[in-house]
């Protein structure tokens, strides 16, 4: 455990985009983005694989780690009412297409990405159709826009995509972090640049068409290895994305510690923070190091790995996320790990009264469609003979009373008695 040691109808035309990140694509660039999207949806339709192996854009800046077309259409689709602001779109997760509500969202993404087409229905969503008309009227004459009505729907093709318009959040710095937190942060600072250099160069847009782990994924794995060597409870490293402009996306690793979190840039190893656990996300400090791609002060949105717009860091929940916000008919029930096959961590630490401890077992939960999430069960135990960590087939199912029998934890006399909570899911 940590102990603190101190301290109208028509609108004005938008300003012309200046970079590819802002959406300034010439016809060749646009054709290449459609080619990328074709590979993306091919991988989705075949349930995985690597159809995009070897693909690259012509322009160097489009091969950047900060360029990714995957979610570029979302601000526009939200504005015209085709995607809800609170939706977890699950783009890039092929198996999620089994969820009907997700498949409906993907249908709108697919038309926008492959055909440049947006369709709104006046009868079912007059507000969204008015917004669609506003965007059409605001489009510059050079956009090559085609507009028509078909089947009662207002249809546009080649409508310029909207930039991210979310105001950047303001984070709350953490003061007085515990000594163990300070030591971990110091290790992250010392090793970050080297870990980034060693993490390869697979971009997020390449991962989306090949399934390969990205630079950010490999960087996060190095952080997880560091965290697993500590006894800090509740520590995690998760990859989110900070989206800006139209095609601009910075992958960010959120490192959650017991009493705060930090943000790390997997491209260069930079660290920002620490921030309080309830602080809003703000990666502006990391983005400032990418001046060629990101204009300081412009809007940023943050998305989790599930495509949920997330102003705060991930956390533990008492139920899986697939039933929210869409509902998930037929996708359950979730099955927690099979003991001991998928237990990845088991450890105990002194907690509360003398001789008592808190024990945590973590692993994965999987539903019939193959989706997986990190899970944990925490137990408070009495008569603990010691504290330690370890893995092994001796770890029993967590049905109190139970006797954790892992290396380093010697049950007392009488045997350790544990009171356990339910399965918690991380997202």
C-alpha cells in the first residue's frame, strides 16, 4: 500500500485546412485514403487477418504515427445525428460487428469512408437533416460536392469532414504522491525514450489493416512489465487516442497508479503528469512536442480502445461494457477465467488490522463471440501468514471462504478466510 510522503441555416465557410491532419488532401491523397479504407473493411468483413500488409501512403506525413483515417468521419456523423456522441463505436474490433447496434453504426462509417456518402432522413431525424443541409451550404465550391434526394433521404457525396470540436479538457495535477508512485514515475521517465525507440514503427493505421501490435501497444507492454514487478495494487497501462483536426491522432498510454495517473507518448517516451485519479484527460503537454502535426490550443477528443469518447481514465466496473450504451442481445453470458488457466497475476499485501491482507486475482473474461476484457476479483482476508505474489495451479476459485495458496502467502492457523467481491471488468 502507498503511504503519502508529501507533496441560422447557412453557416460561414470554414477556414481552409492547412495540413493533411486538418483534412487538406489532394485527389491522390483522397484515393489512397479510400484504398486504405477498403483494406480496413476487408479485414473487418473477414474477421481479422492482414489484408493491408505492406500498405503505405505516398506522402511521408501520412505515414506518421499521428495520421489515422479510422475515426475521421465521426465528428461529421455525430453532427448529422448518425452516430450518438456517447456511442462506443468499437471501430477496429472485427468481432464487435456481431452486435446489431454496432453494425448499424459501422454501416454509416462504411458509406462515409468508401463512398464519401452521408445520408440523413428528414422523417426520422429532421434535426440531423437540417445540420446536414447546413454543412452542405457551408462547403466550399472547390469541394466537388454532389447533393441529391433519394428515397426521402438527403444525400451528399464528398462533403468535407468536420474537424474535432471538443474543447480540450483541463487536468488536475497530483501533489503529495506516495514514495512508491514517485519511484515508478522516475523509472518511467528514465526508460521512456529507450522503450519508445525499441517499440518498432507499426502505426495505428497499419495495425487497423494488419492486426499487428502497434508501437503504442508494444510500448504499453513494457510499462505493464514494469508494473507487474511491483506490489502496487490497481496499477494498469492502457492505450487511448487523442484525436485532433480530421485525421490527426496521437496514441497515448495512460498509466494508472494507486494514487494518481500519468500520460506517456509512445512515439518519443515523453511523460506528462502526475494527475489526480479523477482528473479529466489532457494530453496537450504531449501534443506540444508534435508541432508539425498539432497546432497548439486546437480541440482534442479522447477515445478508449472500445471507441468510447472518454474524458476520464478507464476504471473497474461491476459489469462488462457491451451492454452499454447499445445493449448486446445474444452476446453474453460473460465467462470469467478458468482457474488456473488464464490467471495472470495473484498477489496479496497487508491491509487493515494486523495479520489481515487484501488479495487480488486478475485475468481475462471472454464471451461466446471471443471478446475479452481484463478482470479482477479483490478479497479481504484474515489470519494471513505472510504476503507475496505468484502464479500457479494451487490458486483456488474465489468462493469464500477460501485459502489462497500461492508462493509467498502462507495461510495462518486457522486457515485464511477471505471475503470477496464480484468480478470487476476493466474498460
